[in-house]
């Protein structure tokens, strides 16, 4: 998930990452509204026009168009707030037009709710009946177009992660839940031993929220892509050759982050060097502990006076206890 203004300068890198075979081609981009005046009042720091990305000389396409073009089958989810203060019917129509254009397969629709302490909480609210009408209209629009029509009859590699479709009735517990590379939800007949694995299925039926698949290969050959090959040159700064070392260091950091996430990425590493470094760190920690344990402190004058009276009180307590014991016995 990311906010639209933050990805414009990284679109090529995001597309490269989403095209990796071990990464879902799914991105959550909350647009909130299709109207510039509303976005301005929301203080969203972007406009609809700001989504433009230069694709060539005098050729402009939106950032969504760029991702659709460069990430085949990408699924883009978004959020929309209905009834924000100052939103007119005309403003809301612009939001509907945006949804009609892109037909988002996932939309989180919410009605405006003022949070105490915010500027919007002080503004005049849109009538609740009108807010409900707008959210209902958007929900109806969402149901008018299919999400997965293009998947029917296709062969898909899916990743199985569960044996129960949450929220369904008991008759649906015979299915396992899987997702395609584009994160489309696929229900297939349950085979417990396949949970956590990838299989090849044929999509035999489609619904608004999911599709049904039949397994045609239970043990497909994994797709193995070397990290260096897929992201080669991605972080290279051609403007400054001196930054090549920085780019290589950044690549090394990314490899380290990814090695535990994607088992199919082969990254050369030195086990002995890692163990040696760990031993050095442990030795430093032991030395620091010993130093701290033997470290001496200089006491201030008021700390010395306090210690003196503390010892004096113990002395008088000792004298008093001695006299009491002699008197008693």
C-alpha cells in the first residue's frame, strides 16, 4: 500500500518489483476522491493531474496506466470516501467517472466520519441521506462490471495458503483458498497436503469476488530467478559514476532483506565470514560488560553527605538496639 504522490518517481522500480515471480502483482493505491477540489480540502497533497507520468515525447499516461502497461495483469485496489464536507454532487460524479474508467477490482468504500480535533470536523457536513445515496451509488457501480472475466479458461500458477474460505458457510469448507500472481482469489477442492505449496490450475468458473479452479499440475517446476539478474542496474546512478559503490551497497542490503523472504532467490554468501563477524560482536559485548561492571564513579558532595548521614543513622540504630538488648536481658 502506498499513497499516489509518493510513487511517481519510483514507478519503474515498482513495476520491476511487481514483475518478480515471487511477488504478487498487487498494489493498494487509495485515491479517496476523483475530484481535485475535494482532494485539496482533504489535504492529500496531490491532484488527479499529478498522476501523469511522461511516457515519451508529448505522450502522457497516468501512473495507473503506466503500471497496467508495464505490469501485466496487475490488480490495483483503491479507497474512496463518500460525503466528505464540501463534496458536491458534481464532485462525486468525477469519482464515479474514475471508477468507470479503471474498473477497480477492489474498492474500499466508506462514508465520511469526522474525527474530533480535525479541521474537517468543524465544516458543514453533507446530509447523511445524501452520503448514504452516494456510497450506495458507488457500490452499485462496482457490481456492474466483472472482475475476473479475463481469467475464465486460462491456466494459472496459484499459491495455496488456507484450507477454509473465511466467512463462507460450512458447505464451502471443502475448498482451499489460493491466489494467482495478480492476487485473484481462487477456490479449489481441498487437498490438505497442498497447503503452502504452488500448483497449476485451470480457471473453470468466475464470480464477482473469486474464481473456481481445477488442479492440472500438483508439482510444477518452481520459477527460479536470480536476484542480480532481475534487478540488474535498477539502483545504478548513471549521472554519477562515484555512486556505483553506494548502489552496490544498497543492492547488498536489499539482497539480505530478500533472502529470507524468497526461497527461490540464490544469493552467494560466506557462512564462515558471518560466523566470524558474530563472534567479534559477542566478544565486544563481553568486553563492554566487563568495563561497565568495573567502572568507578565520582560522587558529588551532596551524595557524600547523604552517605555520611545514612551510615550515622545505622550506627545510632546499632547503639540503641544494643542498649535495649542489655536492658531486656
